[in-house]
């Protein structure tokens, strides 16, 4: 049988090559009752010869799409690439593949769409959704939440030790001699009282460390969704204070990079220490040399995917996994000027 070059092979092509009806091909794909051994051999031979790949919907009908959804809040966030790398690595020797689902709009809608038969399970990266809603969703599809410090019943969690990571940054800056230390984070970290998301936990640890040292916290917020502008404006506000901070602890590396640019633009490079979080690849660049907390993003992604596969194989009891953190000290932090 001749197939037009570049055209996707369809179920009709398989039916024609095997000399059977489309319904018969569908039965073979779905492993349905009533298929004779001879028909199955003909159809499977045609599928192999033509290189036909059943659609996700067709595979779902027979029990599995062999796809795992990975919801990520920001495509541009560098830390997300570590998560994707780890999750992809974990499923490399399995029939499953990871499908990215950027949360373009409300995270509820993205997760609902994934749960609506598109994937067999979901890894979601710290979406700002209510735990009761997640519990209800977990009754329909296995879920591993990545980056949540909540206490689930029906889903699993993988999270970094954010308290330890933030504490390590503060200890480092105190040891260098800094006392005017600012924290630049995202709005959720100061608007949400319950310590569920990583940024909320990091802010709480920052406040606690400053209070224990008898110091006044200095907190600025900027929506990452607004890109460079919001962070640059927040950095400018910090540097314009009557007693500006000598160190800025950024909520994550992408924020820290813009803070560094703002400090340089103000002619203050070398005067203001900057620390980040996530230890992304660009933080390690010798021209950036950013002090940052390594929370093993690839390991988090791999662990989340592994736990999701366990759910698909029948595990029902919840699991909560915390990944250790380590501060990587580089040249962006130094003692304050006299």
C-alpha cells in the first residue's frame, strides 16, 4: 500500500492494508472482546508495516494514554527546565512520555483539562489551588504536587526544604556582616497566611531570622508575570531607601538576575550583595557567579515522576518526599563595605 509522503497514517490506512474494517482495527487497538487471532495478526502486522501510532484518545479507550501531564506555571522560569529534565529522565525506560502543560491562565483550568482523559497522571508544580479541590481531583486521576508544604490525603507531594534553604542564605549573609538584608519575593508570599508554597515558607524563615537577630525585615514584592519591569522597579525602591540594604535575598534566581542588573544600572555593583534560589545553570556562569540555594530541581522532577508511576502501578497510600538543599556560595555575596 502506498502512503502519501508526509501524511500521517490513519486507522483507515491500517484497515485497508489489513483487509478489515475500521471497527475491527479499533477492536484490536482497544484489546476488545471478539477479535480472532488471525484478524489480530493481520492488523498488528499492518500497524507495524505502516508505523501507525494510535491517537491518545484511542489508547485511552483501552485503559492508558501512556502520557503524564506536567503542569508548569511559567514557561520562562529557568528552574522549570530542571524539573522537566528530571521527570523526562525518570520515564525514559518506561512506555510513558511527559507532556508539558503551561498554565496559561487559571491553574484550575489547566489541571481540569489534563484530568479530562488527556493523561494518565499529573505532576503539578506548586499551583495556587485549594487543597480540598486537589483532593477531589485526585479521586479522578493520580496527582503528585511539586512544591507544596500541605498535608494531603489523596495525592503525593515532592518539596524542597525551603526553611533550611532560606535559613542557609540568612546565616551566610549574617556571617558576612550584613544587617540590612532585604527579601524580594512574589506577592503570594506575603498575601497568603498558610505556609503552603515555597515562597511563603522562605518569607517566614526570613522574617524569623531577622527577628531573632533583632533586625527589622525589609520586604519588597514583584509579580514575576510582569517580567523585568516589576523586579527592576522593586530593586530601585530598595536602593532608594534612606538606609538601603547591603544585601538582597531574591525569591528565586530569575528574580536575582534582574536584581543584579538593577544594582549594576545604579552603579552599585560590588556594594550590594545578591543571593538567589534554585541554583539554575545561568547562576553558575562565571560572569554571573550568583550565590544560590541548590534544591536539586532535576531530582525533584525525577522523584515526582517516579512517585506518579508508583500510583499508576497501584500504590494507594500517600507519600510526602522532601529534597535537601545546599547553599552554593559564589562571588555575588561579599562583606558589606565599611
